[in-house]
């Protein structure tokens, strides 16, 4: 892979990012169809991520630095066509444009001991009963009207514990088992209570903070046993956390990250607080370290000028390399707040910067993403039909195409032994 292409693509990706959503879901909206006995709640704000980044993706091929490189421009256009084609297919099937018609999604998961996890997905957006009807026609099923909403089974033989999809009377798309969805479509349905200290109360607190993504966990005794059984019930830090924890959450915002932990003991609270301090110090170092490494690497490049043509192209773009590092990292001086609540054995942590990249450095992840994007654009090439590339001189010298070696000849047949004489 031409490293110069990766540099060009990374510069083009600078328009991607997370946006604040002033109309983010309230806790009441996101938890309207919650499972009261869930062990895990995850919430995703699609408006903060999808519309602006999809727009940036469509404009990526028109950026001057991308257009100036025909090979890269071709790959980018292919990726755009693939993604836009999938979006069009989803829209023709369901009538929903996932880039503009989906607001947010909340997932509720229960981990029963000895059984498969069960859950409900609640998606807010521009949904109506027409969505159910279109999907029903696509899979050959007949929708059912329940309490002002509609439901369709996702299985050939409908059953209460089988998968289903529904749209409620207030336009929320639900996915889960038929039994769970029927309960939520009924006129008698009411949002579950959120008692203090419960998972849903913690989820409400997390969602009120308007995160881009948040996951909240409060394992029941059965769920803890299930997790500990999977871990072999060994005594270690992870199993100790599982046994002690009451409620935990992790949230990502457009301007940083945050997490909370409620422990069963004061000593456990202090342990998690110290772990949090260490994690934040590593996050600061993760900004400064890549910057230092990048400068050292760029400085060392000069010693290899003239060794290789591709390397010379990289040397010409030293300023761009440093610009990429500066764009996707900060100086490590983001704001930090660690609050302890000794009465509740709770730790609240929030790290804030001007953007998420100023808190969580993307320098080490973006090259991987860029190479993956380039590889995705070329994935249709048949590896079996690509000629074998073999060096004709030194490893850094030119490469020539040679035909693959012929298959080995079949083994010679052994002569049939003569029959034995009587």
C-alpha cells in the first residue's frame, strides 16, 4: 500500500467528527419502552454521528487532494458507491433513509442464568406503520394491529419467544421477541419506574448528559453468577469488580468521555478512583507520546532521501504528517473532574476538551481506518487471479510480474502386481 495515499486520505478525513445534538433524546423518551429487569442499557445518538459524517463521506471524493490522486479518488468513489447503494437498498425495502430518518437507538439486554440473552431495541425516528407493512411484504408475512401500533413476525412460524418487529402508536420502532413487543404495544403499557440506585435511574442520568454513546450495566445476582461461571470463578481483579459492582456506566461525548462506578464498599470505591486516575494519566500520555514519536520519525526520514521513490514522496509531505498528528491529538491538557460520593460509594469521572480527539487520541486508530478504507475499495480484486509479485533485485528495488509456478505432475502409477501362482 502506498503510504502517500494513506497520508492524503487522512488529511481528507479531517472533516469527519461528532456533532452536538441540541434535540437529543430525553431520558423519558429513550426509556419509554425499557425492560425493568435489564442488566445492560446502551444508548446511541445517531444524529450526532450519521448525517454530518455521511455528508462528509459524499464530499470526500471532491476534495482537491483526493482528486489529484486518481488511484485514491477511484477507491474513494467505489467505497461511496458501496455505502450509498446499501443505504438505497434499505430505503427501498423499509422506506427509511438511515442517514436522515433515524434519531437514536436504545438497547435493553437481560442476561438470564443458563439461557440466551433477551432484549428489546427501541429506535426513534421517522417511523410509521408503513414501515412494518413494507417489511412484512418483503419477508412474506402479515402484520398485526395492536393498540394503535403494528407488529410483524420475523420468523416463518410466529411464536411468542420468536423475533419480531413493531412500530408503536407514537412512532418508535421496536425489535425483540413477540411477547415483549406485544406488551409494549398494548394500550395498558406504561414506562417502567426508575427507583433510586437502579439501572434505569443510572441510565436516565447518563442519557440526560446527552452522550453520543453510553452503556450502563447493573448485573443481577443471576447475571453475576453467569459471568463468573464463564470466567471460571477465578479470583482476580475482573471477577472482584463483577462481584462488588452495583452500577457502572461509560459514555462518549462530542467533547470527551466519562464514566461512573458505584461499589459495594468504600475500599472498592477508592480502588476504582485510583484506577481512573491512572487511566486519565495514560490518556494524557497517549497524546504527547504520538506527537513525540511522529516528530522523531519525520526527522529521521531525511536520512533516507533518495533510497526509494515512494519514500521520497513521503519525505515531501513531512508537514502533512505533522498536521495529521496535530489534528487528531491534543496537548494532553484536557479538563478532568473526579468526584467521590462516600455515602453511595460512587465515583464520577468526566474528561472534557474542545473535541473528542483532544481527550481520546485517534492518531493510532486513523491509519488503521485509512488502510481499511483503501482495502475496502479494492476488495473486489480476485487474489487468485493476481500475478505473483517477486523481487528481481534488492527488497527495495523494482518488482516484476512472473507467472505462478505450474502444478506438480501427478504421481506415476505403480504397476499392478502379477497374481500369485497356485
